[in-house]
C-alpha cells in the first residue's frame, strides 16, 4: 500500500457519499412535485439542471 492510497480511498468514499445524498435529494424533490402536479420529463430535467 503506498502512502497516497488511504487519501484516495477517503476522497472516493466522500464522493460516493455526496452522490448518494444528491440522488436522495433529487428523489425527494421529485416525490414532492409528483404530489402536486403531473410529472413530466421537463420537470425532471429542471431538477437535474439545478444540481449542476
């Protein structure tokens, strides 16, 4: 194991955790919108673009 591996693994783990959180937030937003209006593909695109 070289010295950089633990740092790389931590960085990858944080990235995966952040992606999971972002995905869960997206699902929550979609479920809220589905409860208020009929879901369209455009609405999903708007939510996705707000994350960028």
